[in-house]
C-alpha cells in the first residue's frame, strides 16, 4: 500500500474529509472496540487533523492537539488505523508524521498521549515512556505516556 498524507486545521476540512474521519473513528472505537463514548468531545475544532489515504480512502487518522486542550502538554489523540490497513506499516507512518507535525506546528516540548495499554509497546518504540498507572477509560485500559 502507498500512502499520501493530508493535514488540515478543523475549519479547512471538507465535508467529505470530516465524514471519513468520523466514520473511521466510529468504525474502530465504537463498533470494533465496542466502546460507547462521546467522540465529539469539543476538542476537534482546536486541533490539526492528520489523514493517511490510500487510493482516496482514509486508512489512518490522528489529531494533533495543542497544549491545554487535552493535557498540559501538546498531544496526539484519536489515533486510529482502518482494519484494511493493519499490518501495512500505516500506524508507524501515521505516528511518525504526527510527532513531526507536533513539533512543526506546535513547537518544542513534551508530547503526552493516553495510550491503550495493549499497544503501549508500539508507542514505546517511537520514544514514548510510561507515566503513572494504567486507568480505565470507557472500558479500555489506558496509560499516559510522554515523549
């Protein structure tokens, strides 16, 4: 699979891009992970949105969150990969680009994430270090990590 990336602030997303983002987040977080939660959390309008496409289809997504919106530090959130793209390296490409964009758009500083515990080793391989204890968020164990 070959991927192209698009990053846009919320106000520049097209209706089709916003729909694709919400659809992918819903497909994975709500349906696949069976997690009922308020996805529209009022943070999206403050974020930049990183989309990874293959042949016009959204394969992976993350939002670049400024400091003070989710955590005291800048953050990367709503990281999601389509089931169609798993095992292709899409997640690593997405996170590598998201980290670059944090520094490019938001400047120097730490990046804090709330990682699902079952993939914390993936985030550790990207330089994130666990902080604190695991916690339950919407029925899924998470742990905060910092880079």
